[in-house]
C-alpha cells in the first residue's frame, strides 16, 4: 500500500502548480483550469485523510467540492465568454477597469 | 407728582378707540407696501393722506376728551403681549396731557408733510413706497408717544429708527446716501444699548417698566443709585436718538434723505423723542443727572451752532441748527423745566419743519442744487416760499412775539432760575446770537442779494413750487408765527395743561431779572442778525476773512473733526479687528478644516495604489495571505 505521505505530496505538488499557474499565467482560461487543479488537489487531500481515519466525511466533502467546482466552471466560463465578447481577448491583464 | 390719578378707558368711548390712531397709518403702510406698485399715484397718495388725516382727527378728539376729563391720565390696554413669569407686558396706551399734545404735533405736522410730499415726490419712480415708509413712520412715532411703558416706547423708538434708516437711504442707488442711512442706524444702536440697559436696571430693581407705576413714586421710590444709573443710561439713549454730542454725527448725514423726511423725522418729530422721554421720566430724573443732561445740551447747542455758521449746504445748515435747538431742549429738561422743553419742542417742530420744507421748495426750484453760495436773489422767483421762509427765520432767530422767541425765553429763564446754571445760561445766550447769525446767513444767501446761480452753466430757472407744496408752507408759517400763544408769559396755558404729566419746575432766586434777560437775549439776537447782514448782504472778501479766522473757521467747517476722530478711534480699530478675524478664519479655522481634508485625501491616495485593477495582483495578495495564515497556524502548533 502506498503510504499516505505520497498522496499528500502529490496533492501539495498539484496545489503548487495550480497556485503558480493562477499567479503567472495571463490567459483567463488557463487561470480557470489552474483553479480546477487546486480544487482537485484539495479533493485528493480530503480523500487521503478520509482513508487514513477510516471515516467517510472527507469523501462526502470531496463530492461536494466536485459539485461546487462544476457550478463554478459554468459561471467562470460564462464570465470568460462575456469578457471575450467585450475585449476580443482572454488576457487577464487587459481587464483593469477597477484600477484606482 | 405726575401721573398720580389714572383711569381705565371705558368700553366704546372715544378714548377706548384711541388704538386706531397708530393702527390706521400702519395698515395704510402695509397696503401700500404690498399693492402700492400697482396703484395709481392718486390712489396711493389718497390712502396715505387719508389714514394720517383720520389719525389726526382721532388725535384731536383724544386731546379734547382728555381735556374734558380735566387732564387726568387714561390708560387703555389694547392687547396682551408678553406674559413672562411675574412680568406682564401689554400694549397699553397712555393718554395724558403730554402724550396728547405730542399726538397733535405728530399727526398734524405729519399730515402737512404728507401733503407737501405729494408735490415734492411727484416725479419719483418709487412714489407709493415713499408714502408707505412715511405712513409707517407716523404709525411708529404714534406708538412711541402713546406708550404707557418703557418697553412699548422702545418698540416705537426702534421702529422710528428703522423708518429713519429706510427714508435716509430712500435713494439708495447713491452709495453715499446708503452709507448715510447705515451710519444713522449704527450710531443709534449705541444709544439703544443705553436704553436697554436702563430697562434691565429698572426691571431688576423696581420690577416694572410702566410709567404709571414708575413715575408717581419718582426718584425716591427707586433709590439714589438706581435713579442715577437709569437717568444716565437714558441720557445715552436720548443722545443717540436726539443727536446730542457725542452721538450727533448721524444727523447731518441724514440729510441725504428726501427733504420732507428731513422735515418730519429729522426736525419735527423723531429727533425730539429723547426730549419727550426725559419729559415723561422727569419725576425720576435726579437734579445731578439733570445737570449732566443740561451740560450735554449746552455743549451740543454751542458746537452745533458754530458748525451751522460755516456750512454751505442749505439742508446741512438746518440739520446742525436742529442739533443745536435740540441741545436747547436738553438744557430745559436738564434744569428741570419739562414745560419749557416741550414748549420749544412744539414751536421748533413748527418752524424747523417749515424751514426744511422751504429748503425742499428751493431745491425743487433749483434743480436739486444745495450749495447756498450758488443761490441768491430767489425772493423774486419764489414769493410764497420767501415769505414763509422769513416767518420761519424770524421764529427761530427769536424775533419778539413769534413762537421761537417765547419758547427760547422760557428755556433761558428756566436756566436763570436754576442755581449753578450760570455758565449754561451764558452758553444759551451765545447760542441765541449764533442762531440768529447762521439763520440770517441762510436766508440772505438763498433769497437776497445777487442771483449767483445765473452764472452757472446750465443756469437753473427758479420757479415757485406747486400748490401742494406751498399750502403746507403757509399753514406751518402761521403755526410758527402764532405757536407762542399756547404758553404766553401771562396765561401759561401749556404749563397748566402739562402739570398732571411732568415734574413741576421749582424756580430758585433768579440770577437775572426775566425782563432784563429778554432784553439781553433780543439784543444778542439782533447783533447776530446785524453781523450776518453786514457780512453777507454787502460785498465782503470771504476768502480773506476765512484765512484770517484760521482755526476758528476750520474747526466748525470740519464739524470739529468728530467724524475723523470716530473714523480713527472706532472705525479703524473695528476694521483692523475685522481683518484680523478674517485672517484668523482663513488661516486657523479654514486651515484646520482644509488640512484635515487634505490629510484624508493624501491617505486615500496612498491606499488607492492597492487597487491596481490587475486580477493577478489580487490573486497574489490572496495567495500571500493564505500562505501567511498557514505559517501562523504551523508556528502556533509547533
């Protein structure tokens, strides 16, 4: 059996990739995908700890996250479609109307 | 003592209706103010004249009714006004010999001047407004003289001050006229402060402001300290309203107003309010306070008479003469002879109103020229004006058998009968001579001699004034000539009439026999007339004369530099204070407020930089925050 630490290490690596992706990429689509990565890394952690403790709570929570993530993707994609209509671009840096 | 028996006016009697005397002109003033601009001039004038005329008739009826009651004072509470704790202030009317005789003067002279104004103001674009103010003035003056207490009197006192302000500044388009109005208003405030403090003192000590409660007790009931304080404070008040030194500076400037205003307000009625106040309060005035009043009057009479000798403006000469004659009245109330003061008040009301209306008639004929050196020889063009002017001149100069002669003699005799008033008597005699001098100068320069205006370009074409202006002149001339009849030395009708109202005059051993005094006064007046005739009827080099007189001419010409003194001593520090306050406001107050605002704005512009509008910078902030939280949690666990 693979030790829990490996799963946690995988989750941490995915989370790090996702976080850095959100911070450094400029395409909003990629940023959204990176957010998905971060969400799924959290899912892995949840499931790992659920297995460790022999409890289902974490796995249930993972399902909730998947559902919420699906909803979030629909909202996010709708936003991106509208942004593209407005700016003819998906570059996040070109959206700075709220700059003071 | 005065005002001892007082009755209430019975319902429905004539005196019960006396409240209508001031209300009628007040209503007319309100109607004219609201609707006057749309009225035809004849309607507006008819309303104004009708209301004052009705007041005059009612006043006469009130006079007759009081006379029928044997001169007993009648009070009539018209309206509840202010119930404040123990103090109940009502609008109460007091009708007694003193107030009814003032009513007659105010309403009848007021009516004549209304008639005159119809002619004088005929071409003025604000015709109805002028009559509204004039009506309001008459109403206010009637409130003043009919007041039963100091507070009601003060209401009238302030209202006449307001009307004076409105009418001096009637032609407010001219900045000097507007500032003359403001000057009159501000200087009068100084006197009003004295009036108010006097009322506070009376309320605190006697607890009442009612004449019928204060006057019968006299000064004894108040105690020496209170009576002295009240008397001196009322002197301040009276000096403001009646233009006595040092508060006289506003009256000469007040000549900016239309001439009927000068005649009514600044000669015959309002400026005599101070004298009326002292006559009314005479039992409360201590002899020591009286001495102060008499000296203020004497100094004012002398200074103003000197100034009047050197002025060039025909109305200013009369204004200074008014100040001087008011000084005479103050001498009379000061030495304790209220009868002499009221007598001179009445005769002066006639002849000074007459002289002012003559001046208006002359200005009307001369295209508003006011410099007497640019007139002369007008007697041919304006025979009626000239004839009435001669009567006025004779009355004020003290020509025997005319009104001014008797009233002036009465004052001089009262001074002669007062111990310690020798110097005042001498001043009075000197002023009598100066009065004759400057009035002769006035008459000669305007009406006699060569018509100097013929050299002017464009030369005016003097003409007699229209009938509405001439008729009041004739009536007032008759009153000026015959006014002395009311208190002839033999009959003393006025003295007997006023007896229930004012403190009696107790003559001491006369310093000089009254007959001798009359002869001396007439001789001095004759000398004044002769001197003026010699100087102004013949060709005299006046430039050289002025140079030789030097300071003796310069001081009076510059009104003894009172205005310059007040400018330096009061106005300049006031300006400095105002500028200082403005700087303080701008630097300190505004600085604090604006500084706070700028500080807030600065902080905000710093905080604003956080809002970059970049999505990724927000993400970075969130990530950094999350990382920080993780570090904190781990640090606490470990």
